[in-house]
C-alpha cells in the first residue's frame, strides 16, 4: 500500500503488511515547498539518497548528542540493526562503508556513539514531551524561549540538537515549556473525518477558513489534536467543515498490497503502480468518480495482491532481523532492482532460517550449476515466496545449498574488541 500520510505529510509505503517505508515524492515535497513559501522561509532542501557514500546506511538517525569529537565520522558504527548499534557502540566504521564491518553487519552513520568511548551506549536526547506514547505536542503554539519568540515545535528541535536527557539545560527547558507545549492524548481523540455515523478520508491539501485564517485541512486536523471527540470545539468544527475536508478517497488496492514496481500505462504515460496510486491521492480522486472506477477495472488485477499469511522478509534470518535498505540497487542479468522490489517478490531458496552456500555445485538436468545460479533464477523470474515453484525448488535443492545458522557462531574477536578488517594476514597458505 502506498499513500500520503496526513500526520507526517510524507509518502508512506507498507510492504508485506507490516513494514513501513517513508519517503517524499512530488506530492509531499510540493506540500513542504508550499509551507516554506507561506512562512517566508529562505529555501528548501532535497536530500538525495544517491549522495551517500557507497555501502553506508540511509536508514540510521542520530540517537544521542552531536559528534563529541567534532568529527562526524567518529559516530559511524557497525551493527546488525540500528538498535544493536546504539545498545553497544562496539565497532567503529569511520569511512562510512560497511566493508569495515563484520559480514552480517552494516555501517550506520550519525549514531551518537563515540570513538572515544567504545562500548558505551550514547545518551538519550532531550525532548520537551518525553513520552510520545502518551503525550502530544502543540507544535504550532508560539512561546518565549531563550529570549526569542518561537513555536513549541522549533523549541523541541533546538533541545534535541543541543541537550541530553538528565542535563541541567534539558531540565530547565522542560520546566519552562512543558506545561505550555505538551498535552496528554485524549482517551477518545477528535478525528475531523470520523463521527459516530461516518468514517471518511481527510483531504489534507484542501483549504478552509478557520478562526479568520485560511489553513489546510491537515493543519486543521493538527490543531484538533488536543481535543476530545465530544468537546465543543471538535463537534462545532465537524459541523462546519466536515464536507469541505472529508471525502471517500479512491484507493488502488484497498486492503491489499501494491505491486508498485509493475509498469502500467495511464493517461498516455508509462508509470508504475506505486506512481499510479500516488496520482489518485494527489488529485484527491473520490471513490464515486468515473476515473476511480476506470483505474480499478483496468489496473487493479495487475497492481494488487492479497497479503500472504507468512510473508517473505529478506532481512530476517532465524531470530535475527536486520534493517531493509529499500533503495539499494542490485544488478542482475542486465536489469536493476531495488532491495524493496526484491523484498516484495523474492523467493529465497533457503528461506529465513538458513543461509545459502553460494559456491556449491549441483546437477540440474545433466548440467553443472551453483546454488547461486538457482537463487539468481528465482530472482530473475520474480518468483513469489508463496508460489508453488518456490516450494518445489526448495524441496529439490535445500539440503545441498543451505546450511543452518549456529545459535552461537564463532567470533574471531572477543566482545570487548573490534576487528581490523583492512589488515592482511596469512591463513591456510593464502594472504
């Protein structure tokens, strides 16, 4: 499923029913550009994933103080996933390349770890409203902080970047602003487009007049965050603006997954199913529109699939789960795939409980081939994990090609040491 998320004003892709990937496209980026123009900001920034160093991980984020040594590369550390990195900070990778990491780990940047304090987890960042599971923030509210007039949202970003939890500066900021900026989530929160009798979608980009100002329906929904469903403000706003902000959004694959890599033709243009789904959201296409009916009739079968009961996850092996790098590209047989594409359609020969022995030779119809050849063929033909072909292939070659991952694998270096991967040594007669 790909949709425009009203809360974050970003595009959201759900794969395998439970994995979320957030990104910007023309819809969400135009929304942010519009915001910058309306607020007289000096410009906007587009962060391109292909500007990263090779093999670095784009999914990491800072979880501690800014670089303690003054060199951002000193915060680059290895791990199986981001939580693994910040829980131990055991293996630096200053180049930003996963080549410096053990075979089953990747390099994360801006971790908050420090090369001067290997083995110690980074401090937690200061937040004005420290428990997001029970508290919301009035990000729009103007307050006085540090001798300046700012908003709660801007003040929160300031303390995140400057202070760690437990410091005097963090405590002082929370004492000054917490009562003004933070609110407990109502037990029954106000949802502009949900009443006792109707359940509709929010037209986030539509504009309405509210309290003498013209604002978007998304911004209006944000303002209603602290309100209960039965409050006067909620009920009055629904009575006045429900029809302007709420509608039945046309969804390409309602309740199903989107084969967003599949190419289709729409309105004389070639696009993939993910882009087609985004067009429906960008144009606020309603279920009742003829366009919605035409799209579902012409492209629903090609673009949509039922979620499998046990979906394949290429980044899960046994009890261990790693982070999917969705935009990382793979070259195979003249075609380029992203990891996200592979994760949607791939049949893995060894499944999630074992690893592939790539170089083992086997006999296929009288010809020699490697286990890697079989895995590649499954990838090339886009065999899905729940396909009969996948099951048959596993039954034939699993025992020859796959080996179980030991629970307590051999580690060359002890837990309190990290490996020098660039060092050349002699082993079994080879360098």
